[in-house]
């Protein structure tokens, strides 16, 4: 009996070593790959600034790192036990497999709780901190226009369903004051507008949930170039600015990792539930206004469509937060018996099957949440919980097969 009691500890020790290694590997890969490439290379941050965002990125990575670590640990640990015939030895000795399976499933429940807490509690808090950090970083970027060679920086935006790039060239910069400003806007790869000014300044504003970077130019000229003009010749320069200031605002919400407050991913579940209540009330109001003739059918359809999309996005975050968290348990429910069934000499095969299992789950989850649920083809709850339901069915079938063996 004493040896039987030691078995769970022995198996869990094998499991935990692999789990910690796999979890840290995923965190490092996501941090270096996503954090460094997306933030440092594309947005001009130094590595110190990236490290200041590490807690924020880690909170976002945990819902993906924990399930991956769980599957890797289950397939490698139980695959080795099955490959070395230790599982068969336990059965021959009269030891029921629940002694070695239950601890890992219990850990899966614990990992699910930790993942949910990271999503529901840490993300809003760290998201707020990330907002402050990126506000500071953005101001630093503004002062980097006067780099070596040709000082330049550009943002990409979609305006009126057209792909546009806004490029800014600055000869000199002192604080927020600019000298020798050239702004040109390209549309579908062709220059559509140029603006030149002797001086200008940057202004950074927050309006509600949105952030704006405004280029204020003085004594400048603006040249419009028809996108379909074969030679793209500058025509009819028009004076802008003069003794007045011309404002060129650019909405940064959703760019540079912004939009923290308005993104459901950075609100707690309670806040998202309140947002759902508000959106449903707005949809009900617009339908009543359309029925009363206050809104035209086209306008009502447009507004209801926008509110419905926001509603689906918020519901997907509420349901998906719990579904993604509990995937740690459901993946373990499949990975443990799957590794035992594959058996001896095929530990690597079990690992590859487990890796494919995680990838298929994540792809199915993203397709369900980002497309089917977001566009209203199926209910958001069904869209995000369907993969977990399939895992539950597969795990129950595999468990029965293992226990009956």
C-alpha cells in the first residue's frame, strides 16, 4: 500500500519536469518571436522597453502556453511510462490506473483555474499598465523621427475601405516642435497627396477610448494627386496653414497595441457582462426607432449590425475566456489515455500526435470565435465551446478504452 501511495508522486514528478520545460519554452518563444519582432522591429522600441511589457505579454501568452505545456508533459511522461512497460507493470500488480491519472487531471483543473484568473484578473490590470507603458513609448517614438540619414516614420491605416499609408519626413525636431515637415499619403501604393510645411508640432490626445496623434503644420502647401493620373503629376498646390494651424489627426486606436480600454480582452468578465447588457439595450432601441420610422431601414440596419458585431465580440470574450482556460483539463483528458494507447517505443509519435492535437484545437477555436461566432453564423457560446465538447467526447472514449484494457 505504501508503494501504491508513492506512485502518484513518482508519476507527477515525471510530468511536472516536462511541463515546466514546455511551458517556459512556449513563453520564451512567444516573447522573443511576438514581442521582439512585432514591437521592437516594427515599432522601433529597444529591448528594455520590450522587457517592461513582459508581464503584459506573459498574461496574454498564458492561455496558449499552459495548454501546450499540458499536452507536451502528458504525452512525454505517460508515453515514456507506457513505452517502458511501467503502465503494464502497474496493471499486473493490481494497481488501478486512476492512481497515476487522477493527479494530472487534478493539475489540469488547477491550470484551468490559473489560466482563467490570468485572463479575468491579470489581463485588465496588466492591460492598464501596458497602456501607460505604450503611451510613454509612443512619445519616445515621436522623438525618433530625426534619426540618422533621412528621418522618417510611417503608419498604415485603412480609410474609407482604401489602403493608405501616411509617411512623415522631418528635418529637425526639438521636443514636439518640428522643422521641415513633409507628409505624403499613398493609396494602393501610389502617391495621392503631399503636404509640405516649414514647421509643425506633434500633439498627442486621448478622446474617450481613442488615442490620436495629430500633426499640426504651419505655413504649408498641400498638393492633391489623382490616384488614376498616369504620370502622378503634382497639380494645383493649395495653401494650407498660413497664419492658421492645419490639423492632420490620425486615430491610433487599435494601432501600436492601443485600444486597451475598448477591447473586451482587457475588461473583466463583470465589465464585459455589463457591456453586453448595454449593447442589447441599444439594439432594442434601434429596432424600436426603425419600427417607429425615426430611423430609415438602411440606417437602422447599419447601426444594429455594428452593435451586433460588438455584442458578438464581447460574448466571444466571455465564453472564450472560460473555454480556453478549461482546455487545459480537456486536453489532458485526451492526451493521457492517448499516450497510453499508442504504447511502447512510440513516445515521439505520441508527442507529435499531442502537438497536432493542440494545433487543431487552437485553429478550431480561432475559426469558431473569429469567424463563425463573430459573423453570427452560430451562437458565440457554441462557436467557442464546440472544440471543448469534442475533446470531452474523445477523452471519455479513450479513458474507457484504457480502463477496460
